């Protein structure tokens, strides 16, 4: 799409480069987002997740068993041996072997869990990226006009990576913590209720501290992800516009602008991590205080049990205290681990929210039911055929169950069409025109007059506000957009070549084209001779939008790409405006061959390229003010005459 008549780029949301708007306060983790993430996890990986849960349970039970073993070791082996002076270690060795087996089971379970979670995390991200990209293909042109490419890329990279970290680390950690808390709490209750009460009180205190600190950091993580998208959008603009930056000596101003955006990202990231990074040390020290408190109380109870002696719920042994100290660390460790993962979870929620915003963006609506099919004509009757015949027809089903076929000729008519990119501003007013099959229709006018907008309406990049457009007598709203666009070939002022060979770039116009058809299209476009002189001919790799080719060569490949599609209608949007006069003659020759026998809409600033048009339409402020052949318009001595003679110049 040329710059003419495009809707404003980078429309609000609130920054110039399309950053997604965020609420500045009151951000909370959305349960719907969490539910949706788990929905992705369970689609293809439910059995793997079940295996992960089993491994987590095994590893947690092994950890509890090791803590209980310490108490048994002291009470049943070490103390009796010390008191009796025995040197028989056979029972102790058997116990150690049993524990070694339990430890081995725990280590194996943890290993399997980590390996499986890698598959789950990467598989889930693949599914998310697949869905993002597939949905992106369904979005209307308006979405790309109003969102920064850099910000969209940030959703595929930064936001997806935060989601990966949560799936691979935070979710397993949460499951491990839950199982550990349950198993450890059960073991602690069996050892000592008074010491268990001490642990519960201290844990509630830790949770209160964690909640307050996490609440301060949460909203900044949402801002951080948005600022990151904004920075990426600005970098993308500066990379693509680097020539303009250097031509106008804008380097210092660009750095100032980047510093401003980067500082905003820094402030949000600093504020988020400032609080999040406090959680680990705070909970660690609270855990140490709890450990000391349990050790003091436990030792007092153990001494009293031996000397008093204490009985019932208060009675504990030395081994019980040792085991309980280990269990208390295991019980409070999940709180510490969850606090460490909390910033990853909040960042992942922010990233997932932005990803789902893209996935949930409204797709391009298409209520068309008329399709384009291969056809052949027998005794004056058009019928559908599965093989390619070089003849196309519109297949039009009707409400009564009948189907009619209309030969694709390329007749385009507009009736009283009004259009505006926004409701507040009308771009086209009362446009009526017709193009008979094989006619060449040219549009002339100043930038913003509405020339490109007309062609955007023909291929339904945008839908009209009022009026009608008929294609071969059929309302284009009834034609499926994909079939409509298949019948149209477009050569734009700004060529887009993709990473791949020259042959692959030409074949982009028709994925079923043979090598012979590609060469024939290149010859038609006047591109064959220069392609053969490339290092690898048609197999020469193109990168960076064809940066290793001249502007004219890129345009010729673009014309060949349109030629291989063999469409009955062509739209040429200022295809020669960005190349020199000498190259223009070569490109024009290729376009003349391409236009032969087709209905053609031409937009051009160079009036010499449209002299032979059947109809020339002069637009001004969204209205057609003159129409006719070159000779007719010269004779009228109106606006076209002024443009052609130089009395008035296009702006």
C-alpha cells in the first residue's frame, strides 16, 4: 500500500509506536488468563502433565522420608549404640541402603519431571505461536495500519518467553510446593503438634509479608511488558528508516527519543524488580528465625521429656527435634520458592494477556459465498471443471438451490460510493466509475485525493460505507475475499521481496506455477535478462527485501510475480514513481506487456505513463472532478490540462 490515503499509522493506544495500553494501577492476575494457559497445557499434554504430577509426588515423599530417617537414625541407632557401646552396624547399613534407594527414586523422579516439562513448555509455546501466526493471517489490513510491527514482534519473542519461563519453572514449582506442604505438614503433625503450631504461625507471618511486597511489584510488571513492546516498536522504526535518519542528521534526536523510552522501561523494570527481589532475602531471614525458634523450643521439650518426663502431645525425642528441623525447612521452603517465582508469574500473566489480545483481535469478516472456479465453455454454456483451463468463472449459488456461472471478464463498476477510514472523516464522496473488460483506467490527483483508497476498496482491504461495487455484475460483498483477491494482481510502489530465491519470490504469485511459467512471466515482465546475469540466476538468494538488487530490478520481479498469477484485473499503484527515467522505460515495457488484454487501474504521478489510458479520472478531495481520455481532457483545458502542461503541479 502506498502512503497515499492510508489511515494514520500508530493510532492511539497511548504512545506513538503502538505500545499496548495498560492500566496504571489496580492490575491483578486475571483468573481467566490462568485458566486459558492451563487450557493450552491440557490440550495435547494432559498425560505428560499427569506423569509430572506423579514424579513430583514421588520426589516430595522421598524428601519427607529423608527427614524422618534422620530422627529414626538418632533415636533407634545412634543413641542406643552410644549407650550400649555396641559395634554391630548391620542394621544401620540396611537402613542406609533403604534410604539410598529412596533418594535414588527421588532423584530419578526429579530428572524425569524436568525433562518432560521441557517438552510440555516448548510444545505449548509452539502451539501458542502457531495460533498467533495463523490468526494474524486473518486480521484485516486496518490492524496492521494501527499497530506497531515492533510491538507485535515483542509478543512473539519477549511475551512468549515469559510464558515459557512460567510453564517450565513456575508451574512445576507450584505443584511441587503444594505436594511438599501437604506431605510435610502431615509428617510434622505426627511428630509434634506444639512445634507444628509454631511453624504455622511463622508461615502465616511470611505470607503476609510476601503479599504486601508482591502487591507493590505486580502492577509494574504489566507496565514493564508494555514499555518493552514500545521500545521494540521504536527500534524497528529506526532500523527500517535508518537512511532517512542519516539523510536528515537525526541521529542525536533519535538517541534522545530512544533514551526517553528506554528510561521509561528502566523505571518500570526497576520498580517491579525492586520489590520482587526483596522477597527472597526477607523470606530467607524469616525462615532462619523460625529455624532457631523451633530448635530452642524443641530442645527444651526434648530435655523436659527425658527429665520430667513430659508425656502426651508435649513429649518429643532428640530424633523428633532433628527431623522436625528438617521438615520445618521443607515446609517453609515452598513459601520462599513461590516468592522467587512470583515475579516470573506476574510477568508471564502480562505477556500472556498481550498474546491473547492478539489472538482475540477480530478477524477480517467475510460473508461472501460466490467463489472463483476453473471453467470451460461447451455449446455456449459455462460449466465448472477441476483442471486448469485458463478460463475462470464466478460460481454463484442462489437461495432456491440453483447455481449460475458467470465468466470472469474483469468488468468493475462503482455506484455512488462513500468511504472514510474513520466515521469522523470521509475520504471518498459519491464515486461512480466503470471499467470495461480490457480497459485501462488511470487515476490522477494530489496526495490524499483518494486514488489508492479506490483500489483498496476494489480488493476489499476496506469496506465501503455507502454505495455499491460490482465485479462482472456481482456485488463484491457477495464474493469471497480470497477469491476476489485471487482475480486481482497488484504492483505497488513499495516492493516487498521475501527471503528466498528469485524463483521463489516470483512463484509467490502462484504457488502452483512451474519453472517454465516462472521464466515466461519473467520474460513478460522484462526481467529475464537481468535475472540470468545474477550469480545463481533464478536460484540467487534474496535477503533484506532484495537489498542486493536495484530498485528497478526489484520492481521487475514484482511485476513478474503479478504476471505469473495471470489475473484478469491489474492494479498498478505508482509502480514507477521511485525509479529513474531510464529504468522506468524498461519497467514500463514490462507493465505494458502485463496490461495487454486485462482491465487495469493505474495510479501515477508521471502523466506520461498514462497518456494511452482509455479513461483518465482526476480526483480532488475525494471526488472525481474530471474524466475522459487524454485528448478529451486536454481539450477541456481543466485541471488535467493544467497538470499536463505544468501550470499546476501535483503535491
